[in-house]
């Protein structure tokens, strides 16, 4: 009997320039922008940890040292907090560095998401792995990646996270062309993917299932990306690589349960900040009162 594959590693492409948040991102990685009091990328790392991934691979670029510092130990800060008796803050700081094993690989040129994934090849090895785009912060009753891992354990095939997008906005996304698998363990959330279409016109979209920044991929994707032609802007597109992968293996879409916040967009970032603040025990009540008092 063939041993079932398990997802233990999670890749975070984090080499982008974050131009939409200039001038803030001139010297600060966009992944380190805080949602309330926690960097965007930490939400994704905690999600990966909750899904059973104990090895995190971050694909970085020039000017991203702050990410490495954040997940490393800070002896000076820990010592200061200990001296001042601030044990609650000390526990929070130590939890970050103790959270997981983090490895880094450098993407010297930003040549697309497919290229970023390919950079992680040696660290991933010959096993399935997750890819999380930190900009997509997903708040759900069960972590999005955990839902996908459960689907992977059943299918043993690559899984793409999707959400329903109706109307003209579908043209901003990659879209799956797939058949819904009704009933069963996943209650209609699973789709058998036949094709992937990048940013179709609304009238040409094969479905309303838009691709969101969570993937579980088999190691075959590396061989596929090796022979994938460069796409728009001379970049290696992950979607193009997955389209080639479809010719060899099955791929499923998974319509996750939860709310996705696009924190790579200014308005999306502001909305996420407000919603996460409202969920906090220490901030929720005063924040709600403040919002009610605004004369809009």
C-alpha cells in the first residue's frame, strides 16, 4: 500500500517590491506592515503552523532583512523585557522566534510567482508543499490551509484555494474551469479542475471560482515550471506551470470557508485593520464605539 503524502513545508514568496504602499515600503517590506500589532506575514505563518507545517521557507529579495529579524531571537529586547518584569510581552516576543523552523532563499530578480516557487526547490525536496501569499489574510472558523490539507489528504493531488467572485471583478483573478464535486466529505467545496484561465473577461469566465493565494502543490510542479515558457512581462507564471501540470496530474479547487482580506490593496488593508481590531477583546468595544460616533 502506497504511503500517503503529508504536507510539512510552507513556502512564502516575499521578494516583491510593494510599490502600492510607497513610501512606507521604501525601507520596510510590505510583509511587515502591521495589521493592528502583528505583521501581515505572521498571520500566514501562524496559519501554516495550524495546518501542520513545521518548516517555513521564505523567498526573500533585497531589502527584506526585517522579515528575518522578526522571526529570529532578539536577545537585547528579551533581556530588557525580563529586567522590567514585562513577562506578558516577553512571552509574545519569544513565541514568534520559537514558533517554527524558518529557512530563507534569495530571489535575486522578481521574475514572477512561478520563479519564486522554483527558488524553493532545493529546500522543499521531493515532497508536497504549501504556497501562501502573505497579502491574502484569511480569517475563518478553521484556518484556510488546514481545510486544504484535509482535502489533500483525501485526494493526494494539488489543491488551489478558490472563492466565489461574481460580476466584473472576476476579470482581476485567475479562474478555474472545473466541475463541482457534490456531496461527500467536503460538501460541494471541492472542484475537479479541467483548466485555468488568467484574468478572463467577465463574459468569458468559465466559472465564478477565482484563484486565491493558497496552494498545495506536488513536487512535480518543479519539473513543470522548468519547461514552462515565460509569460506576460517576461515572468514565469505559476498559473502557466499549473496548466502544464494538469496534463500529467489531477488538480482540485477548494472553495474555502472564511473571509479573505486583500491586504496588498490599500482599501483592503484598512478594512482588514478595522475588522481585526473589532475582533480583539482589548480593542473591540472602544473601536466599535469610535466607529459609531463618526459622523459619516
